[in-house]
C-alpha cells in the first residue's frame, strides 16, 4: 500500500489491479454529454425500473423541474435542472436559482437573483436583456465509478468490489451497513437505505453488462446524452465533442472527470459540462481520501507510540523514585 | 478543474461560483454514523486502550491495584465499544462480516482486527483478575491487551480522517494526537476514580501528559487557517470543544492539587472523563456540520485549483 | 417537441448535430427551447399573425419558389368576381350570415365554377353543393374527411400563369397578407421586429432548390378556435417556399396518443368511415350512386371512391352485400347533425343522451370545462368505463369536486357506472399508427391481470353475445348486426381474437387472397377492404407492420421499418420533389424522379404517382379520377392535383387564414374590427360562461392569459402517469408557472399557493416562479408598449392517483374550432391571486363573486361580436 498508484494517480487497468486475470473485458463507463440532454428523465425511470428501486419521495422541490433532488440509496440517476442567464458577452452565468430555494445567497454569490430584483433589473423590450440569454442546463448525474474509489477502499467487508469491467459494485448480501463508504465518497453518491440498512448505488447495470446489454439508462436516453462504451473510446469521443462545441463558440464547454491524473485517477463516468461543476452539484476538484492514507497511518503510529511513551514515562519516574 | 478545460472560461466564473452549489444543497452525504453510538465508540476505544496499557505497565512496575483497576476499565470500555459499533451497524446481524477480510486501505477493517483481539484479551485479563483463575495466563493476556492499547487509542482518528468530510480529512495530522491525548487523560481520569490512592502519583503524571497533548492538538486543529476548520469554531461544536478543554484542564489541575484529597481526585477523574467525552462529541459533530454546507467542499477545492494555477 | 415527443426528438438533435438550425416558437421556454438555436416567445393564440407575417415577408420580397409555385399550386387560379376578402369587409369574408353565424361559401369558388353547383341536388350533403362547407358541413366537421386528400371540386379553374390577374389567387393572397407587417407582428404577438426578421431570414434562406425547411407542430397550433387555419397558414408558407413533397420539408403533425393517427385513419369519430370516407347524412333517396356521385365525377384518386366504399361494405357485410342491395349501403348509420364529444355532453345535460361508453378517455380531467363533463355523465342511465385505472371519470359520482361543493349528491345521481378493466398495449397484440403514418406492430408481452381484457376482446365478444341474443330475429332493423362478418379466430386462455386476422381484413382480400395495393380495389364487389388507405400492409399474406429491418441494413428512407400508408410511401406527394420535367430540383435534394430510359418514376421512396405516367402526360377529354390529372399534378388526392394556397372549398371559416383573437383575450384584435373567429362554435349555457374579450367591459376582471400544456413526466389526463410511483415522484404536484414580474405584481411566492380563477370555477396550484415565463411587450399602435402576462398550467392533474391536484380543465369554457370541433385549450383568460382556494359552498360563492363583477353577464358576452 505504499505503492502510490494503488491509492491515487493514473491507473491504466483498475480491473487488473483488483486481480482480474488477463483477458478481462475492457474498462467501460459513461460519457454524459449534458449539451444534448433534454431533461426527459427517461434515465431516472429506466434505472428505477430495471433495478426495481423504491419510489423515494413525492415532494415538489421547486428546483426548476428537478423533484428528485440528489443521488441516493434509491436514486442512482439524477437529472439536474439549472435555470440561468448566460451573459451576452463573457462574464459569469447568473444562476437564477428558482427564488426562495436553498439558503439565502452567500457572500460571493450575491448574483443569485430574487423576484423583486428581477422586476427592476429587467430591461425594457422583449429582447433578452443585458443579463443575457436564458439558459436551461440539464445534466444526468450518476456514480462516477472512480478509478480510485474511496467507497471501495474503505469498505471493511469487501461488499464493495471492482468488477472485471473496471466498475464499482456493492454486493448487498455482504454489506453490513457500517456506513463507512458514505462519508468516504467525494461525490456524495452512495448512501444507506433507511429501511434495510444496506448501502446502495449505481451498479453500472452489472447484471446487464454480464449478458452483453448496455446499461438501462443509456439504453433509454433518446438523445445519446448518456453514451456507454469502452472508456478509452469515450474519452476520444469526448475530446472531439468539446473541440466541436468550441468551434461553434460554446466556450464554456468543458470535460469533468475525464483526466486519468485527477484526484480520483479519472472517473469511469465522466461529463461534458457547460458551466462550473459545483453549479450541477459536483465537487470542482475531488480527491480520493485514501490518497493520504499512508501518511494518516504514519501519524497514527507516531501518536500510538507517544501513548506508550507517555504511559511508560509516567511510571519510569516513579520506579526511580522508589529506589 | 485542471483538465480538459478551456483557459478561456471567464475568470469571473471562478470567484462568482466559488462556494456555490446546486440550489445550495450539500455536495457530500451526511456521515451515516449515528450519535451517540459513533462518538461513544471513539471515546470508549481510547479509554479502554489507554487503560489496558496503563494496567500492563502498572503490572510490570508492581502496582497490582492500579493494574487490576486498569484491566476492569479496559474490559468494560472494550466491551461497550464493541457494543456501540454493532449497534451503529445498519445490519448488526452481519457484524462478523467485519472480519471477513483484512483491508489495510480500510481503517475500519484494520480497526476491527485491532478491536477484536484487544477486547478478547482485555476481557480475559479482567475475568482472571476478578476470579483469580489462571493468574499467570491472566497477566500475559493483560500485557497483550496493553500492547494493543496504543493502537486502540489512535486508529479511530484515521477512521474519521480517511473520509471526504473536510474537517476530518484536513486534520488527519493532528487528530491521532488529539485522540491519543484524550485517551490518556480519560484513562487517567478513570484510574483516579478506580485505583487505590497509593497508585495515584503515576496516574497524575499520566493525566498531565494526556491533557497537555489533547489540548495542544485540539487547539492546533481549531486554529488552522483554512475554511475547513471553521465548523470547529462555530455553534454547538465550539461549545462542546470549549467544554472539553475546560473540563480536561480543570481535571488535570484538580488532579495535581488534589494529591491527598480523595474527593478532589475523584472530582478530577469525573471532570477528565467528561472532558474526553465532550471533545469526541465535538469533533464528530464538526464532521456533520462540514458535510452539511457545500462551501466547505467547494471553496478549498477551488483554492487548491487556483494555487495549482489550473486557470 | 422535446417535452412531448422526446423519442422522436432524437432526430431533431441528430439534424442539429449535422448543422440544422432549430427554432422554437412557444409562449414558454420549454425543454425544447433549452436545446434550440433560437427560442421565439409569443402570445398564446397569435400564430396566424406570426405565420402571416412570414407569408407577407416572402411575398413582399419575392422569395417564393416561383417554378414550384407556377407548376404545382393554385396560385394562377382565378377567383370569382363576387368574392370579398377580409381586406374588404374588415375581418369577414363574403357570405357571412351574422344570425346563423355561418358562411355561405359559394363565392369562394374558382371563377366559372357556378354551373357545376347545379348538380348539388343529388349530392349527399344537400346544403353544400360541390363546394364543401357551410352549416351541415360544419356540424359534421366534414373537414376531417380531408385526412387523406382535399375537398371535392368538379371545375378546373381558369389560370393566369403570369400571376398578374388581380383576381388570381397569387394577387389575392398578396393583398390579404399585406397588412401582416413585422410591426403588426410585434403588436400582435409580442415578437420584436429584429427577432421576427431573424426567423424570416433563417427560413427563407433555408428554402428553395437546394434546401428545405420543415415545420413541426402539435396541439399548440391546433387547440384554438382557429386551429385549422393555423395549419393552413403554415401550409401556404411551405407551399410558397416549395417545401412540400420534398425531403427535409413538410408540415409535420406530431400526433398524440400512441395511435391517435390510427384512430382517425380507422376512425373513432362520428363523422367519417375508414379511410376518410365521409359518413352519409340522413335524408331521402340517398343511395350509393348519389353518395359517391360528386367524388366519382372528380379528378384524382378520390375519383375511385366507389371502389373504396364498395370494398368497405363487402368487408363488413360480406356475402350479404350484393350489387342488387346496393352492397348494404343502407346498413350504414346516417348523420343527423353534430355528434362530437362536446355536443354529446350537451345532449347528456339535455337528457337526450342516456347511455355512454367511455373507452380510453378521461374527460372528467382531460376535456375542457371538466365540470360540464361530469355533470353530463352524472345525468345518464348508465356509463361504461373501460380503463387501466380507476380514473376520475369512473369515480366522479363518489368523490368528484361537485360532491364536495354539494352541486351533486351521490344518492341522487341516476347514472349506473360499470367499470371494466382494460388490458394495456403490453398485454395484447396490435398496431400503432404513428405521426409518420407508420403502422408499427406491437406484440403481447404478458397476459392481462385479473379481469382486464383487450378492447378487441371486449368488442368482439360483446358483438358475439348480442348477435347470439338476436339470432333468428326477423326484425329487419337487426339485419345490419346479423349480417355482419363477425368471424375472427380466437386464441389463448382468454379467447383473444387474433389481431392479425383483423389486420388482414383491414388490408383487404380479393379472389386470390390478401390484396397488395388500393389500386386493386374494385367497385363490382369482387374485393373487400376494411380501410382502403391501409391496403398493402398485409400484402403477400405478410404482416408488414411488424417489419423491423435495422437502419444500417437499408436505405436512409428505411422502407424496411414497419409500413407506411399509403403503399409504404414515406413522403406524400413526393412527385413534387422533381421539377415539371421530372428532374430533381437539385442533386442535393433529389428524392423521386422520372427515368426517361425505363419510362418509369424512380428514386429513394415509393413514387406518390402512377409509376409510368410521364411528366408530359395531358389528360384526354372526359378522363376521370387519376387519369384526369396531368403529369405535372403532384397532389394526386386533390381534385385539381395542385397544392391550395387558397382553399376554394372545404373550410367553414374562410378560404384564407386570418388572425382572430382567441375567444377570450385581453387584447383587441390589432388587425381587424372582427375580434374572434365569427364562425367559431359556442355553447350558450350558464355553466359554460364566456369571458368578455378584447376591450369589452368586464374583460379587466380576467386580465391574464393562461395556456395549458403537457410535461414530459406525465401523460394527458394522468390516468397512465399519476398512478405510477416512478412518474408521480418526478412531478409530484400540480403547479402553475409565472414570471418573476407577475409574481411581484400579484404577490405570488415561489412554492407558495396560487388560486387561478375563471368564470367557470377556481383552482389552486403550487407556484413556480421562473424566468422561463416571459412577460411579453406588445407594441401599441400609439408607439407605446403593453405588457401581457401569461400563466402556464400543465393539465395532467386530478383528484385520483398518487400525485394529485386540481385539473386545469376546470377553468376552460367549451368553445370550438368550427372545422373540426377542437376545443380552444391553448389560450384563455383568468385571474390569479396568492393563497389556496375556498372549498365547498364557499368556492361557489367565491366564483359567483367574480361573475358578478362582470357587467351585464349573460347573452351579451356569451355571443360576442
Ligand atoms: N410526455 C408526454 N408526451 C405526450 C403527451 C403527454 O401528455 N405527455 N401527450 C401526447 C398527446 S395526446 C399529444 S396531442 C401531444 C401534444 O404535444 P404538444 O402539442 O407538444 O403538447 P402541449 O404541451 O399541449 O403543447 C405544446 C406547446 O404549445 C405551447 N402553446 C400554447 N399555446 C400556443 C400558441 O398559441 N402558439 C404556439 N406556437 N404554442 C403554443 C405550449 O406552451 C406548449 O409548450 O403530446 C403527446 N405526447
Ligand atoms: N386543457 C387542455 N386539455 C386538453 C389538452 C390540452 O393540451 N390542454 N389536450 C387534449 C388532447 S390532445 C388529448 S389527446 C386529450 C387526452 O385526454 P384523455 O384521452 O381524456 O386522457 P387520457 O389520460 O389520455 O385518457 C386515456 C385513458 O385511456 C386509458 N388507456 C390506456 N390504454 C388503454 C387501452 O388500451 N384500452 C383502454 N380501454 N384504455 C386505455 C388510460 O388509462 C387513460 O386513462 O386531452 C385533451 N385535453
Ligand atoms: S463516486 Fe463515490 S460511490 Fe461512486 S465509485 Fe466513486 S467513490 Fe464510490
Ligand atoms: S456500508 Fe456496506 S458497502 Fe458501505 S462500507 Fe460498509 S460494508 Fe461496505
Ligand atoms: S447504469 Fe444501471 S444502475 Fe447505473 S444508473 Fe444506469 S441504469 Fe441505473
Ligand atoms: S440524460 Fe438522456 S435520458 Fe436522461 S434526461 Fe437527459 S436526455 Fe433524458
Ligand atoms: S412515450 Fe412512447 S410515444 Fe411517447 S415519446 Fe416515449 S416512446 Fe415515444
Ligand atoms: Mo392528443
């Protein structure tokens, strides 16, 4: 475990690293191109249908058309909806953030508008005002199937494992609900299901891959916003797509989680975004916590020694006194 | 983001969006561990660990009274700590799956492999001490437990630090020492209550060392500049940590002044134990706080990117 | 389209990735707008002004596709001298009778067509003459018979190919649309001049020999009192630009329910028979000959109507149908007037309709003025509901809104309700006919649960039992039932009739088995065919609807995927994709062309033309049907083979589209004195109060426009989605969408409650404040601007199911398009205020209070203008 690469940094073949023999299938994943997502949520429904997940809440959230909220133990695909004004010329897009939702604007994002302001800010005429054209971003989030998956690393039971496809899957019959994977995930993906105490997340449809089917969500996606395939191919495709969009003047197009040398060694499910990751609820620069584990153990060891030393010292002094 | 990203993304975007998230929702999930189970687990583990080692050393340095007391505390602590762990599981019936594999990358796995033999040894030692059966064997396992004791005190620090929770992860250097110190102090406190006064002098020194270590480490954690330490300085967490600091301090003080006064020593013991508890609860709470507010995730990551000159 | 046809929308996205420019014209910023190149918000109900502006832009700048126009349209046709346009009569055409609120349409005919109207006496639809139209025509929504071709027309017009003649269609068109200037468009629609010009340029630059532009529409264009004229305007524009009958062109109706196209081809409508054959009217001495007379006399494929009708009668009454008994023509039911759904509701209220079958419909939520629907159903002897779910229309007598308000008391409702669970499409074999006229077969996946049965099962066994009961009866009026061919093989544990056997009957059979084309149909009774336009789907005794050849294994036209009517043709009128000489207009847009060598039409698709009729063919004297069409008449279902810029026949509310305001509008018609469609169908009933419109006194009581629509997450009246947890959780509650400005104006708060009020009733909804709703600024003639606020209401909700809420249809009054009886559910007026609505009697009082604020309520504004 002092071999850095096993805990962080680029890792060409996670499946092999996990001990899958030569000739295992190539690593597969998702390239989610949010620039063509139409927010139909077919992916959410297809996932729940295929995996027989329970309905988890009939609440109107007022987050644009998103009434799902976030990924969770019973929601393995989540489509985010962001309404904003993209400035006519450069500058940061203005998150319209559906007035009244979430905590009041924090310093630094005073740009989030409120109803009142809007009425005033609005320039006359029907043309899009200075604030720029209305943008409605939609993005289908999912488990990233990290190259270095913190959830898997910290799982004490081995319930979470690396499949021959390089994906990360929970074995429900082994999980004892210790909950360690939950705070370990830098993306806030995996969670414990209250009713049965086990941890759940996207399996990349392990059961479908096994029989040569593509994952249900990708299958259902009408616009190919969710593209499934060998990760290498997807990465090339993604690079071409970004170039294409830049050609068309979409300067804000950027890939997220595609690079093998990022904090988690690259995501098995990566994205093409049109704004900063956090706007979609994604961490801007996630790092797998176990990257620092060796150093943690070293500090703990020293601390442990100091316990021993402290105790010993307290007595040694006495011993001398006695003499 | 460093990678695959256009340099011509407007500079403004960074400042404008930093600290923001999707409708202000958390980016991380709340730790699934429950209170009081989890913080108690941290506390008891430390108490038991330090007590076991103390008992062992006391035994070797010919202080049977203190040794016996230490074994009792260690056994009780270990058992209770196992109890809280099992109770905190989503599926307690599968507790033994913890020992299905040994995973160095999982502090909980490593911890379980420490906790299991430790609690077995500690309990056996206590039983033998109590019943007087197999005294020699009893001493040996007692010493074995003592050997595992220090690890018991600090692996729980790694348990917290090895997560994506900013307050915990970012203080992975200090946490083990904070836990070590608080374990010593608590063990000392327990000893002041349970051990014969004759054996108190080493215990007092133990307490001072522990309290000093705990206070130093915790203070270092709180004072850390970057925003991820903010939760330590706010609201309930702040109250808990302050309480912990005061109680531990007072406890240590009483321990010193109360040399010949049983009552004062007892009071010192209680105060030290309470202090240890507050510290553990405080640190655990801080984790939840920093998972709740996305800015603790976004800001530091943004700053890191800025430092790396990603844009 | 992304909202409601997400799967079809993948092709729009594909086109976009290949460089197509996507423009979305919609009052709201929707999921479609999100991925479109340009979103053009406009005031609901103002599209004719917008499209008219485009037509005017084309004509004023001479951007039409001249060669196409001259050869393939009726632009050169000369109109009668006594025709008067809306230009002359300030919003009315000649022939309007204010008392009956109907048009006498004969002045709309081509010049020199009078003589032939003499034949009118023999015509089935006596009031009409050769020119379809007029009252009887409207009652029967005869326009729906044009689902596969235009109205009858016996006179070929005299032409002026220079288009100079001041009475030629081209010149009339030019004058008619002259006032639809960009400024007037901004005044009417709230579309800024610059944006309008942006669209105009995009469309015209993308049309012509080398390029084509397509229009996709659905009910945002149809659910208006001028719905048919909306589509007509688009048709005129596309015809001017030469975008009809060519690849990448067309006006694509994105239809609704999975087989709603099928349900008009083989109709569930009162006024047409399979294949758009009109339902005969009830009057003396109407025999088969007189019924088909006018049509047989005319040119084009409708000239063979007799063959279609006889084959249909043979399919239904088999051996009983013989030449001697007129092939049982008398067995066909006769029309006695309007039997559309809304008229039927009125008949229920009047106690004239006593029993009702509700099959696959949920009017208690889905139809305009939902209260009226429920009151009607509460006034029956019996009601049969066949549905997948316990829908509101099956439970209204127990827990409907009127029970709460005390308007109805369960124990006093005479209606006996029978609920018969229906099998879903996954539980039965069958075909869906989709938007593209594709018949697509679906195979049964599972047996229906419990007592659920397919509709085929239900009707077959119902018919079987009735026939068994009547067996041996000598009463002549039972003959039509007893003589029916009712022999379908059944299979499986449930005795399910074999759906393929039905398809084969629809396809038609002759002496040598399944027919392969409608051209094989005979009028002598030697062929039987259930629906002439579907003839060929079972050619060679093979179910072509089940064809599923993958795209990469065939040409881009994909003839191997399912089967398209007619004759597996993918683009109708595709003769127009070649020039008069039969050469492709351009290499880039080549599709179907004339192969001189082989003396045969050829190309990527099945030619929509007689394959061997040369481009230079000229009909001999006295030729009929298709033979009467020349080699340059691509529109073979039209009597003159031409695309109609001007409709001399077939419409009840004008030969040319004209902008009228919705029946309820906060705006006075900026173009004419005539406020709303004068021929629109209204129902005068206290429970169907209309709002004052335009500047009329009291119109300020309901100052806001509201429009109703769908969400991707739900389906229509909700029976199929509100009951499913996975869909319900995606849109868990009824909500309204308002702009931040309107929210500020009315004190509405995001996620708070709003009460929306009309003269019908009031409903409550959670509030979504969003900039996707945009206040529109209408330019005023005085130069200033006026802000119009629009409220968005998805109409999926009702009290039953997992996700519940008030139904938007409670707010709407029933007011219909005169041509096809569709309700105006896309534009009406309302008031909106913060907070929840009152319940029980308090609700009635609340609404009464609003009504009282409207001066001289009653007749005055129930029949405006
Ligand atoms: N998910 C889903 N898909 C469906 C259905 C469903 O219920 N749910 N229903 C199916 C059925 S039955 C049908 S008929 C189709 C209907 O498909 P659509 O016609 O697409 O459905 P709507 O949302 O009713 O109306 C479309 C748009 O018309 C806009 N609109 C309103 N008034 C006007 C106007 O005056 N001019 C213009 N240009 N636009 C206007 C509305 O804002 C709305 O966005 O969808 C079919 N597909
Ligand atoms: N305000 C407003 N009103 C509208 C519209 C609008 O845009 N705005 N749109 C109009 C349009 S376009 C339409 S199509 C109507 C739709 O309105 P409705 O047709 O009244 O509503 P649906 O929910 O589609 O009803 C279809 C029912 O058929 C049932 N069903 C499904 N499959 C089968 C089957 O195989 N057999 C049987 N027997 N039943 C089956 C379903 O459970 C469902 O309850 O609403 C119209 N009303
Ligand atoms: S995203 Fe989270 S849950 Fe998914 S693999 Fe990575 S760490 Fe595990
Ligand atoms: S909860 Fe289950 S999956 Fe998660 S770490 Fe614990 S055992 Fe592994
Ligand atoms: S891959 Fe399978 S499990 Fe994962 S989100 Fe898609 S459908 Fe759900
Ligand atoms: S990802 Fe695909 S399926 Fe999911 S919402 Fe977007 S378009 Fe629909
Ligand atoms: S629901 Fe069916 S018909 Fe409608 S878009 Fe989806 S697949 Fe097509
Ligand atoms: Mo529809």
